[in-house]
């Protein structure tokens, strides 16, 4: 209990931000679904300016956890087709960069400073950061890990920003390509949002990505623990 009280007292803004980021996608996605249900032709035949504004808006929405990334991909694929896919990648990068900068500004390294009071956790964290590219990639490749929340956590960990941005985009590609393709094939936006219709192949792909992410992260954590122990960190 003392640990939890100290953790919250010294990192209140960081922890509250993480809680909000975990819950906001449900609110934002529901609101967007309602808007599209009542305005189904909202983005039909968008102009260049409308397209630029759209990608800026969804980038900000994903950064502030107001929209699930999968939902953003489906909608973009439906309205823009494959010519809009580069814009989707730019929106991803923008969302990741904004989220990273905001998290760094809010935390100011307080969480890492707090963890230094716990040598074992601090040692493992430092070893995990040494594998930052693989860590970010494995977190992004899973369709079930919240985009904005993971961005916040990785920024608080102090992961290298360049590695973070590159691995984020590469890690999101497999599932993004699949769901974008589903969006381009859909005939009705409301039906698409209710049931993307992933089919057997889609379900298998999601399961494979989740399994790869889980076991990859487990391997990284185990390796980080072993390296920390070899460097003289006492075993818990």
C-alpha cells in the first residue's frame, strides 16, 4: 500500500492521463459512429483540402485517444480508397509524434525517477529500452493494444523517439493493410462499422498477430531480466 500511495502521489498526472487514454476511445468511437450514421455522405468525393483536413483531424483524434486506429483505417479505406493510404500513414505518424511529445511533457521523467527507488524494476526497464525498436514493433503489431495508451507508456519509458516513430509505422502496417482493404471493399459505412466482416482469414490473421506480439514481448522481457541479473541485479 505504501508503494501505491507513493506511486500515485509522485505520478498523479501521468497515471490519470493513462486512465483517460484507456477509456476515451469508446466515447470517441461511439460519437463518430453516430455522426456517420446520420451523415453517411459526409466524405463522399472529398476535395484535396477536405482530404488534408480529414487526415489532420483523425491524426489528432488518434493521438488523444478519441478514435480507435482500426476504426480510422476502415473509414479511410471506405471513403478514400487506396489513394488515401499514404495519408493514413502520415496520420499515424502525426498521432504517434503528438502523443509522444504530450506524454513526455506531462511526465518530465518523473516515472523513471520514481522507479530508481526500486533497483530491480529500474534495471529491467533500462534493459527493455535497449531493445526499443523490437519493443515498439511488438506492441504495435497487436490489434488489441490501445494505440494512444501504448504511445504514452513508451514515451514515459524514455524510448528513443526516432526508433519509436519508425517501429510504430512498420508495426501497424500488417493489420492496417488488412483493415484498409476491408474498408475499400465495403458498400455501406454503417454496415461496415457494425460488422467489418473479417471472415475466417481475418480472424486467423488477428490471432496470429496477437500471439506473435504476446510471445515476442515475453521473450524481450525474459531476456531483459536475464541481462539485468548478469549485471548484478539481485533476483526478486
